[in-house]
């Protein structure tokens, strides 16, 4: 059994945040981390498989989005470590913990890929906003700030992707 199988494992630390709240936040953050790892891989799937006249533009866009998700995984993992937890961000963990639907393997057209990415980013953004509320409910400004920063970037990307679909 590894440490990610035991979600109650915490490193000793001096913190005014209670053990119970730290466990709650680490569980919340690890769930988001798993979803973020999954979403990043799905965006890469879109980048690798997009075809058509807008290939270059969409390939670059999806690659850029995937890079942003890499930075989000680091923010989440670092917050988990700050709280004394173990960041569980492997692909295997993501596969079992992410609520996102599997990315379709039969897409080629740019618009179809953009739509598939939007259909995954939109619920992810909703979950991020809910996580801001959960972290605020236990008065952890640090975790609220992490979620707020990620949400700001994700919502901006979602807006751009949806604008593409409306064009």
C-alpha cells in the first residue's frame, strides 16, 4: 500500500489549521489534482489528434492549455504539501478519481475537439468554484487563493473556447 491509498496520512507540522480541517482540505485538493491531471491528458489528446484547416492554430492552443494545466497541478500539489499531505497525482490515481468522462477517440475535426474540451472544462470550472466555497467554509484563505487563481485561468480559457464555437 502506498501513501496515496491512505488519505489520512499527514506529515507532522506546526499549523494552526486543525488536523480535521487539514484532512478535509487535502482530500479536496487531491480530488482536484486527479481531475486536473486527467483534464490535462485529455487536452493533450485533442492536440495530438486534431486535423483540418485549423490544425496549426488548434494544436498550438491545446498545447498551451495543457501547459497551463501543468502549472495548476503544481499549485495544487504544493498546497497539499503545505498542509502536510501527500500529493496523489499519478495517472493511475487520476484514472480512478476523476469524474470526467473519457475523451472520445474518434474525433478529428477541430470543432469537434473544441466541443469535447469545452464539455470537460466547463464541469471542471464548476467544481473549482464549489471548491472555493468549501475552502472558504473552513476559513482557509491559502486554499481559497489557490482555487481562485486556477479558476480565473480556467474560466478565461473556457470563454475563449466557447467563443470559438460561436464563431
